[in-house]
C-alpha cells in the first residue's frame, strides 16, 4: 500500500508540474516566506525549544511502553504470580518518571 | 484595473492543451503499452471456468452479461483490488474527501457562516473538485537553497505513510489489506514515521516558520506517543492478541469502551494531538507561525499533504472504532440476498435474465461495512467538533498534559484492566 500510494500520487506532482505556469522572472519569489520581508540570516538556525528533557525521557519510556506490550499480550497465558514482578517494574518506572518530570520542571539546570 | 492574466492568448492555450495531449499519447505508445505487455508477461493470470483469462478473453467476456460478474469476482479476490479500491486507498480517500467537505460545512454552521456555497448547485457540493483543479494548476514554488529532493519527496512520503497506516485497518470480516499478527505494533511503527517526515520536510525548506513548526510537531508527536501506546495496553491485556482482526472478534458481546472508558478517553485525546488538530494544532498554528511546517508547500504539494492528513484522520478514527467500539459488530440490518434471483433469475415483463455470480458481496460483509462506516463517521464527527469549540493551548501546557496527566491516567487504565482480569469479570471464565 505504501508503494501503491507512491506510484499513484507521484504522477499528481508530475501532472501539476506539466500544467502549471513556471515563470522565473523574479528572484524575490523564491525567497523563503516571511510575510513580505526579505529574510535575513540562515533558515536553519539554532532554535532553543527549552523542552529538551522530554525528548530524553521519550527515548527511555517509549522502549518501556513497548516492553509492556510483550507482557500484556501474554498476560492471559501467564500464572498470576508472574504479575508481581511486573507491578514492581511498573512501580520503578513510575518513580523514575516522576523524578525525571521533577527534574525537567527545574529549568535552571538545562 | 488589473487584469488577471494580461498575456493570455487563446491560441497559446489551445496549443498547450494539444502539446500535452500529444506527449501523453506519445508516452502511452512508447512506454505505457510495452510496460503493460511486460507486466502481463510476468503475472499469473487467473483461471475462470477452466479457461485461462487472457486480457483479450477478459475484454470479450466483459460485454457478455452472463460472464461479467465472475470476472469481477476474480478481480475482487486480487490483492490489487484490496490495496487500490475497497479496504484500501479508494475507500479511505472517499471517506477523507467526505470528511473535508463535512468539516468545512459543519465548521461554517458552527461559526454562523455559510461555508462552500457556489461551486455546484446544491450547497457547494463540487467545492472539493474545484479546489483540486485549483491546486493542480497552481505553480509549485520551491524556495531557494531548499534541499530539493527531500522537499519534493516529503508530501509523497506523507501520503504513502498515511496509506500504510490505512492498510492495517480491518473493515469487515476478512476485508483487510495487511492482516499481520503484530498489527498493533505495526500501527505504532507507522505512527513513528510521521514526526520524521515532518521534521525532514521542515528542515529541507530552509525557512524559519517551517523549522519552528517542524520542531513543535516533533515535540508534540513524540510526547503524545507514550500515552498513545500505554492507553491501548489495556485492550491488549484483555484480549491477549495484537492482531487487529482478532481484537475486533473479541468484542462481539461488549465493546471495550464499556470496561476501559479511561483508556478510550486518553486515546481520543492523544489522537487529537497526533492529528495536529485544535486544541493541539501548535505545529500549524496559523495565527502564530504562518502555517507551521506547511508554510513553504504550494500547489499540489500542499494538496498531497492535506490528502495525507485526512487519510491519517480516517485511519485514527478507524483504529478507535476497531479497538474500543467493536469494529464491524452490530445488529444485522442488511436483508439477506433473495435466493429466487439465483435460482430463477430476474423477470422483467417477458424477459428473464439469469445472472450467474450473484451475490457479489456476502450479507456479513455488507453489514460489517455499514456498521464500521457508521461508527467511523461518528468518531470523525467528534474529532472535527473541537475545532469549532476550543482555543489553542500553549506548548508547556501541552507537554505537561501529555507527560503527567495522560500517562497517569494510562497507568490507572492498566490497573483497571488487571483488576477486571483478576476479579474474574473478563478473561477465561468471565463474560467473554
């Protein structure tokens, strides 16, 4: 389906390119959009988003969430005693997450 | 007074049309027909009634009404039909187009406007077609110093990824493009591609507004991916499978929203965030950063991104239906196919027509599709509704919501599922 969509949708761009006018009269036209101003400086600047700790947390807790699926899909076939270590794992992860959130709230250290 | 096209000449216009027609014919003859022949040389042709169906024979049979339906049956059994037409691209694109039109009309009514009105005689019903024609005939402007290959590839990749998401959705019993055992993990894998495409296109444009929008999209999608994944864990725990068709089968008595309402609500909120819809439309905030990461897209590239966005919307709504609302299950409302037509044929006056190959679709499939589409449309309505009601929220509010409140609710949901399982309400020996 991925390939089908590429094969079906790429011609739309080609047809559009064939139909549409192409005038290279004005170099200002090809400048990046800045509401009519002539842009100054680089387009790909260093932009401080201030929320970098969330990205770091994502790297860890996304993997955790996927690991939980390995347990969750097999839960019906496991003995009930196998749930206790998983609860412990969840507790550790919950604690780690709350500590990370607490740290990410302290903006001065970032 | 300014003229719209001062250098317009009718003769030039006709010449350009003829030029395009010539080149299309030229390429058809030199490339298209040989390509068709080569494909026919390679693929396996189906056997119908003991005869090998060559293209020549197929065209001959198509005009014979008694043999048309078996050919259509054979066509519907192929993978190509599933990918291109029914549970796949055509069906999803139709629903997506309907969604766009319904959204514009509904939003206009909510804001006491009229909405699309003039294009097409009845309530602007041809507005989408007009928009498509406009987009395809507009010039594509690529900003200077942009990374051209990436910039061209991004809209196509966006649509293709959305289509890959659509392919995992089961619509009716047995009607799914890719029925894989790890379907839900496949969904997560596909969802993970959207921020990558967004940030690549934003970076390749070499402009400031797309860059800021792309970074916002990255933050938003990344921080809502964990609540999204965790909120579906309850369903997987109760069903014990990751296959989406089996998850639907498990809801024949109760949809999971009855037992896991918190998971459903959290999934709905994360869905709004992943779709970049109000109140989470920070990546495209049109009143702050021009159009976010879509700023530099023009003409058909923008059209493709819109198509991909609405395909994604359909796929998320369908995923909600599959996981929480019971998919294709519902009371049987489609009447059974009258068997007199199969045995005796249709009698119209003096003529009796025997039509072999009927019925074209089974009763279960029609009923399943009906209920699936009905539920999906309802969910799409609730996705569209906040756009007329809520304002946009700030980035820090968004991240705080995603990381503290929604993840906490996800854990509550997991413990509700565990409690239901171990109290014996659900699972082996329980209700289902």
